[in-house]
C-alpha cells in the first residue's frame, strides 16, 4: 500500500534527522514539489462541523475529535451563515448566564457533530484525502513542514 510505504519512509527520515542531531530551524521549511509524504494539513475550526468524514478516510489515524467544545469556537462558527445550529446553541447558552470565550464544555453523549478537531502531524502522511472528502472545505494544506514539531 502506497501510504504505508510513505509512512515507513517518514519514520526512516525522522530517525535519521534525530540521530544527526541537526539544529532544527525555527520556522517551517519548504517541502520540494517532488517529495511526497511531507507537508502541513490545516483544519479551519470555523468551518469544521466535526462531521467525522476526514477521520474515517484517514489511513494513518492522524485525526481525532476531542469531545469538548469552547465558546470562542462556538462564537466564530455561529457567525458563519451556513451553521445555524451553532447560532441557536449560542443564543441558548448565553441566556443561561455569563460565559467567556475561555469557557469549555463537554459535549453531551448523543450530541453529534460537536467537538475539537485534533491532528497529529507525526502520523500524517500528507496524502490529502481528507481535503477531498471534507464536505465543508474546512481543510487546506501547505507544502511546509515544521521540523521542530515533527521531530518532537
Ligand atoms: S470532514 Fe471537514 S467538517 Fe468533517 S470533521 Fe473533517 S474537517 Fe471537520
Ligand atoms: S493528509 Fe489527511 S487523510 Fe492523509 S494522512 Fe494526513 S490527516 Fe490523514
């Protein structure tokens, strides 16, 4: 399987860089066009509705959704005209009392499409399948790699 072999190669490169103990650059480095398997996937939390489609397509299990939510994200998503359910929930919570942007809450069992999207850069083989599958165009990519995060 192609992605599996890319994953193996990534591990080899990772181990090699660690053994060489090169001082890693502070800023992300550009990934040459011909190099496969490296890059950065970006989840736009304002657009992501935590539908889970990208989790299911990801061959590397690099993605997860934490069952927590915060008011800052909810407020950003509620300003998106496509996500009316967020606006209704925001209005409801605001009626309950004062809540700050930092307020976080656990997503109740049974409530789907809420949560905090997480990506583990170390496991991602940059196949970009998640970008294709996302129905809300919430995922983008760039041909940059943060070596410090990757080797951490
Ligand atoms: S497919 Fe898109 S909307 Fe669904 S969880 Fe992934 S990033 Fe979010
Ligand atoms: S690009 Fe997306 S689908 Fe592919 S390994 Fe990375 S997170 Fe998973």
